[in-house]
C-alpha cells in the first residue's frame, strides 16, 4: 500500500520535475552565453542613492529601459534618423539593414547578462532604430547638420549622458555594422548624399565610426588609439578615452 502511494506521488510530481529540468537546461545555456556578457544592470543597492546616474532620462538604447513612458518622445526621433539615413543612401534599403542584423541577432543577445524578453522581430527592430539614433545623432552634431534635437542646446548633454550609461547600451559591433552598410563599404564614391559629409572626409574617404564617436564624447581631447573591433560598447569606448596617453601619464 505504501509503495502504491509513493508511486502516485512520484507521478504527480512528473510535470513539476520536467518544468524544473527545463529551467536548469536554460540556465546552462545562459551560463555559456554569459562568457560573452558585456552589458549588465547596475545592482539595485548602488542605484538607491540616485537613479539619475544610472537610468536614462531622454532616450532608451537597448532592451533594459525600452518602453518606459518618459522616454517615448525619442522613439519618433529614432524613426526620423532612420528615414534620414535611407534618404541619404537610398541604395541601402530597410530590408538590407534588417537582413544584416538578423545574422547578428544571436551574438548581440549574448552580450546581455539577462535574457532579453523580445521576439526576433522586436529585437532586430530595436537594434536598427537604436543604432541609427546613435549614428545619426553623432554625425548630425559633428557635421552641424540641421537637427531638431541637436538644435535644442540643453538636450545634447542629456543625450550624451544617456548614451554612456551601462544599462543603456547595444553592442558596438552592431553600430559598426549599421555604419558600414550605411557608408556602403567605406568607399569614397559612396559617401551619402549630404554636403556636410562630402566636404569633410578623412584620407580614407570617410570618417571611421570610432573617430566620430570619440570626437562626440571628448571634443578634441587627445586619446589613445583603439580599433573598432576592440570596442564593446559606447561606455567602454568612453572609459578608453579617459585613459591618458603614456606621455601624459604620471603614476601615483
């Protein structure tokens, strides 16, 4: 009789045991992916004193603050920046951007410490719009292109601060890939149809994305060189820019 009851109890727990094992399987997958994590949430006990140092006030970048009501106004601006990029280089269609980002979806997801609760279409759309926002905002500011956001003086430092928050990042290789496609392979003949960009190019034909963002972040300050392939995200690039060149470094 006791054995019969035991068998019944075991059978009743089968669905629960199966559910727990599925969670463990997912945990193992996340542990392997975690080896490449570069984007995290700031621990809550650190943010307790003042969240404004750690949470965006103007624009959300990436999934961690996506959809917050006070950041919605910039969602339209993201679409404007994408439209600007499509207009300046009409050969590169929205479909081409999305197809390229689809191939980068999995490595991009692995950059986040926690699971991103967006389906594939939502995630790719977020990468495209957020990436276009960063690239076009930086370029419009650097090249003095008329821009409703850059034209409001007080918004620029707030956006700059938001773009340098740990919780407000997308992987740099996503930015670089969007920029490369936008510039159509960095060829001088494919410089987008914008006189500000055509009249201000490096010897290679176009500005590197790292060069543009460094100029946006530090405004002419001398920094150590870094390859785009070594940059994890914008905050990482800012940290690199904060390291003084060797000839200016004095050990303490």
